[in-house]
């Protein structure tokens, strides 16, 4: 019997191989048919020997990079040679596509880099430059380079997806259409591509939905942890004052007024104007004639959820305290609270309860259009342009400290209805 050494008895070394995560499927680009058609026009113009510029703008998470990839694939099918900079050379007679995604632009450097070529004339033919930038990001290093004084120009904005396209994206991810209750939850993403994808993936990870043979069903309506982490990363892209504005405004409600925000943020109106401009450009806030609102319901819920409950209550108490600050003394001979009829008094009371126009219409048995008409007349009669100011001018107290939650009831001050109709 042949002897066996210990080395021969030892098992062979085990090589540990970390399994790779499966690559995400290449899903079709939904809801961008019109934008792709415009990009195709520019590519066809370049394929015929012209010089074209296509700029793609959109807020973070709108799918700019995904759109660029789709355009580049389309360009290759049209015979283009693609490259990261205009100095890229390809086979003679082939049109060229230069793709610049501004988050990935190269740093400033010597002669061969883009910034050094930014003042180069646009004398190339059969060339299309495709440049993606964040909306409201200001001028980027690619702007002078991408400027094309002649030829075809397209400026494409990637806005929120419409509801049918958003639900189709969810169906692509899940493999089956969402049920009606699940579709209602998915609509809260407001057609924001990144939020929508993360919402679907997060619900699937935490088993908040069940995928069946025919449709995906909702199991539990709860914000997944994955979305909270996404919000944190999104907020880190903003300076402190922008994060403060977003979170304070969210705690005060999906809609708030400038009069509510100014005393809490302790900034002058001119500074708030700049903050709002930046947030509007990102699509996170919208400003109407009298109110600041969050267009995206899911984003608003995430922002509220990111503020600890004690701080939410403290912020709402602070807002109530600011509303109760004494107003300037009334000049002798100045008019007091305006006379209101019974219907007008009733509407003011419902405004004080925090009801929306639709809720007021149901309570009064009239249409929301009629409620809006009465509110406009009340604004004209009292000389105000917001609901908070309307309550002040008609003699109503603001919400008390003991009722910090939105929609708390308020009481009329003594004499508020003197001279007005009865309820």
C-alpha cells in the first residue's frame, strides 16, 4: 500500500465566489415617445450631413441618463459612430454622435479635455451633440462647447410620466399589471420615474405586494425603507437652507403659505424667493398665486416622515404662535371686519376648519366651482389673497397650541359676525 502524506490528505482549497446580482432587465422606455421622436429628427438631420444640438433637461430622477442611452442606441441603428468628445474619429462617411451627461463630465485639464476646447468653432459636419443637464442647474462646462450656431436644435424637457405610462412601467417591473388598489398607491409617486421604480422595488423587497398570475395585489400600504434611504441621498445634494425649507414646508402641510414660512425660516422675502426658485426648478415644489405646494404626494409624505414627531408638533405650534402675533393697530376711522352674509360666514367657518374646496362643496351641497367663486369674492371684499389672511380679516382665531395637527378647528373672536348674516 502506498503511503499517503498529510499534504495529499488535505482537501483542496475552496475558492469563494461571490455571486453577482442578476443584471436588471432592459425594460422599454415608457412615456417618452414624443421626446424620442424629436431626438430622432435631429439624428436624421445629422445623418444627412448637418450639425445638430439636442439638450435634454429634467429634475433629478427624471431618467436623463436612460434617455441618453436610448438616443445613443437609436443613433447606432442609424449608422452613427458614438464617442465622448468631438475629437473622436470614426470611419469616413459616418455621422458622429457626441454624448455629454453633465454629472459625468471630465474635470478641467490640458489641451485634449472638453473645457479646453470650449471655444472651438462648430465647423464639424454630420455631427450631433447630445447634452443632458439638470433643470435649473445653471450654465455647465459643456454649454460653450455644445453651442451650435447653425443647423438643427432641439431642447427636450423630461417631465413627470403620465399615469398610463407610469402604470406600464410598474407592469414592466412586476411582469403583470397592478391591481386597482396597488395602482392607487403607485400613482402617489406622481409619475416621477426614480420614485416609481424605487417604490415598486421597495414594496417587493418588504413583501408589501403579492405578484399573481394575472395581476400584482397590494398587501400593505406602507412606505418602504428603500424610499426613505433614497430621500436621504436626495436631500444630501442640497445645502442646509434648502433642506430646511423642504422639511418645514412639508410639516406645515402639502400646501402652505409664504406668511407661514417666513417667520419660521427667519429669512427675508428676497432670500425665500431664491430658495423657492431652486426648489421649483427641481420639481419638488410648485408656487401658485397664494400657496406653496408639493406636486408629488409621495415625496411630501417622505419629507414629513423624515421629521421626528416631537419636532413636527413643535413646528406646528411655532406656526400657530406666529399667526397669533398682534397685528398693527387699526387707524382711527378705519373699517373693522367686513359685513358677511350667511353663506359667506359659513364658507369662512369651513375655511377655518381646514377643508378643501371639494370638501366644502360636499358640506354645502354646491359645486367646487361655486365655492371657488365665493372665495374669490371674499378675497376681494376683505382685500386679501390667502385663506390665513381671510381668517384674520374676518375676526377668527388661529389654531391653538393644543391642536397642532393640520385641520384643527378654530373659533371666531367675539363680535366676528356682528353685522353679518346668521349661520
